[in-house]
C-alpha cells in the first residue's frame, strides 16, 4: 500500500470536472481519488507520517473548491444522478471511503482547513445525498443502504448526531416517535429498515448474491462505525446477529471456485476476491470467530489493514486452516423466513463435487429475475446448467458506459433464459415485476438424510393465470455411482390447454442426439416473440414419440446426457443466443428446450454426468455414451408413481413419488406383484 501510494503522491493530485460515464476518464479518476485518500488515511494511522495526512488534506481542499460549483452530472442516464458521478450511488461510494479518510487524518488537518472542507464539501454532500435525494435515501434497496451509510458515516465524523439518526431511521418531516426499540422495529426507511426488510433469518439478502456482495460494504462499514461510536446499540447482534449471519450466508452462495451463484442480475465471474467481501469477512471475524471466515480468507490470500484483518492473519499463520463447509441445506428468503428460499443439493465426492440449486424465492426487488422454480447445476464450480446473470460489461465505456444493457431486462431477466418451464411462450407472471413480487414458492419437501439419495420439492402457484407449477429434484448417488444422477420432474397443473416449454441452458459442445426426426435450420428465426425467446435462434428441432429421447454434450472434460421420458408427444428445440442482437451484447451460448401441449403436463428427465476426456492428449476417452436406458414411469395408484431406469452398472433404480408431500404420510402400492411401502413424498430403491 505504501509503495503504491508513494507513487501516486509523486504523480500529483488530479481532480477533474466530472463529465464522463462509467469507465470514462473523469469517472475512473474520482474513483481512484477516494481509494487513495482512504489508503493515505490508513497509512497515516499506522505510520504517523504527516505526508499521508497532507495528501488527504490537499485532495479534500481541491474538492471543497470544486464542489459548490458542480451541477448534476451531465450524463443523464440515472433516475438519481450524482455530482461527481453519473449516478448518486457512485457518489455514495466516494463519500463512504472519503469519510473514513477524513476521520483518520482529522487531527492532522488545521482547524481552518477543516472548516472549509466541512462547510463547502462534506456538509453540502450530506444534504445532497439525503434531503435532495430522498428517493434514494429512503429507498429499501442496495442504493438506499449505500446512501444512508454515506450520510451516517459523515454524521459521525462531523459530530452531527442528527445526520446519524436520519441515516438510522430515514428522513421524514414527521419522524417516528417513541423509544429506540420502537423506532428500530417500526422503521420505514434508514439502516434499521434495511436490516429488518432485506435479510432472511439466515442472512439471505433478497436481491441475490451479486448485490449481497455489493451491499455488504455499506452494511458492514457503517455497522462498524456505529459499533465504534455507539457500542450501546450492539448493532452486530441486532436481529439475532443478522449482519454476522449474512457474511456466512454469502459465502454459502458461492461455487467451488469462490464465484457467486448468479441468481438475478449478476456478472458470473464476481467472486469472494471482491474487496467488499475481504472487508466484510475481516470485520465480521473481529466480532465472531467463525472458522469459515478463516477458510475464505485463505482463498482470498489477502486481508485488510484493520483489527479484524490482523486477527485473521494470525489465525492463518497458525497453520491450521479449515475448509469451507459445504452441505446440502435450505436458505430461507423474507424477513421472517416465510417467503420461499433456495435449496442446495451437494454430491458426496468433495474432490469432484456437484452442486444443484433450486430457486423458489421472492422476486429480488428491481434486480430480480422471472425464474420461479429455476435450477442450476455446477461441477467443481464450473456451470453445467447455467443462469445467464446479466447483460453488462461493468465500466466498459463502449458498452453504454458499463451500465446494464437493454438485453438485461429483455433477455437475461426473462424466463426464456433460465432453466425453467414457461407457458404459452410468456415469462412468469407475464414479466410483471409487481405481480411477481407478490408471490414466492413453497418448499414442499427436503430430505437429505439418506445414504443413496437426496431430494427437494417446491411448488409455485399463480405463475400464469390458472396454472400452478411444481418441481421435484432427486439426487441419486449410491456406492456404485461415482457422480450423481438427477431426476427432474417438472409439472404444470391447469384446467385449460397450454403450450409448456421446459428449457435447459446447458454449456458445452453437442455430442449426440437420439431423436426420431431431426431437422437443422439453415435459415434462422427466433424461437419466440417474447419472454427472452426473441433473442434465441432456433437452430434445429425434432419431433419425438418413442419412449426415450436423449441429448448429450461435453462440458469441461465430462459428458452429460438428458434422457427424456416421452409420456406425451414432445418437440425438442436447439437454440443459440444472439437473435435480435445487432450490437453483439449477448454471449453466443446454447440452450435445449422440450415442448408439449396439454392441460396438465409432467416432464420427466434424467440429468446424467458420465465419462471423461483427457484434455492433455484427447486419447484417454471413456464412457462417452449415456449409461442409462429404459426410462419409464408407472402409475401405482391415485397420487402414487414410480420412475424406473436401468444403468450399465447392472442396477435398476426405482424412484417412488407421492403427490402428497407430507413427510409423515405412509404409502403402500404394488409393483411387479410385490408390495412396496415407503414414508414421505419420495423414496429411492436400488436393485
């Protein structure tokens, strides 16, 4: 840090007039300035070298001279433009770190300069970010928490308790009255409202992991400021320690590579190496010595210069570094944990671990996606069945200044880009965010206590008018299977006939297709006209009427096959992203879809990893073909079914499914003249 900052000081200070969007020169320079001021503050505290305090002093004096002359930023692309940046959110970032820098060097700045800096820069900035931007300041959203943290941290460094109170409880002409506990519990805006409304009981952040990572910085840094200045608030233990839980929860929302699962708007490559996560982990460890925080810090290979960072560094130096604990579990959404959630199924083999997620959560505010009952599948952190995330090139000026591109709303958020079932070519809730936000899924079954299988079932009603949906995933992995096989039963219930499309956003190269008839289209047209389908080329299609259809592809050295039970006439479609995309904003990636017309529909699929290819020589290839045959389903009695298939290992696998999801319900049926008994909605027998 010292080497980097000394070079910056030698180059001199640049405070340009704001004019550029994200990624442009002035945008990046103002970002660089707050980062270097923050580092200078840290170095002054550690080394007590006055040149670092002088650097902050000189920089702030230049900003104090410029700020009173600034209009709103000239790039009018945000609902809330800032002063130094195109959106107020970036100004919040600037203030959060600048407030810390000013606090670090406060005593080294002359009273004369402090007066100028506070009068012409910091207090006007606090006014601008709060009263002049109430639509951000009082908003329950990641923008809102950055805003209240910025103003609140200014309040502490300026010794202005009124600013602190407004940040904690929101700014209203008629604020809530009563004691502190009442105000916290009934907060309509401000920091307490964010803590109350945006987190589930295990700490799940409703906008999803990508924005969880981004919002973690203001949550944790402001909480640390509150803890330092008003320890009596005991902020890190508020709501049953939700802030400490949310750090641990965020780490559970990563794949094996440490990348955040791209639920909702997200850039898939964002990982635990983000500075916000490093800061959050270090501060959280100071308040709770969770071994998972040490495990993550070992992967990050970096700590902050802070009390928590020193504690983690000492823990790492001890040599006894734990591994991140990954286990099948449920993360609940909603303040009280009653608004759906996300289920995780992990395979047994830690060295070659598979992870499947089933999302049945709330919409996720303005960054949410229409993917009710959507699944993803990863192997060792690499996506096999992906969630696209968002269409955005952060801070790349050529791509609309790094902002979200139009295809995010029109494609990436829509149901057609997810591993979900759609109806009549429309997105879930017809792409209406207000309607989608009113509904969430219900966990019907979750059973991970058996040695040969794990299972999850969730239901989502009112997705389309008159249509309800249910998805059951069974992960099968007995001792004879190296990798798990996933049974995916996707159901739709309606009194009217609809077209149902079940999509799999696979990644990799097609190996084989076992369909009755197959047609490759040389003249391309989009798969549909809405729900994101208008951005997907129809490159091939097939009609299948035989008992089983199979589609195989190669992904990162492993072969995969989806075996489909054709219990009704089925059309298969192969697609590729890129239709109606003249600016080439989308990644050119594939998808696979199966379609049926029915009132009630039941898609039964097996997702099977098999075989391997040696990437070094391409000579050691094994088990390139599916190991599964004779997939079938038999109705045993009303509400009782069995799905069966043969495997090349010589075993027959029987998955018994009851429509009744009561885990205490006992079932009896006859199969092949044998009496079968099981308890609960799902049971697996290996013969």
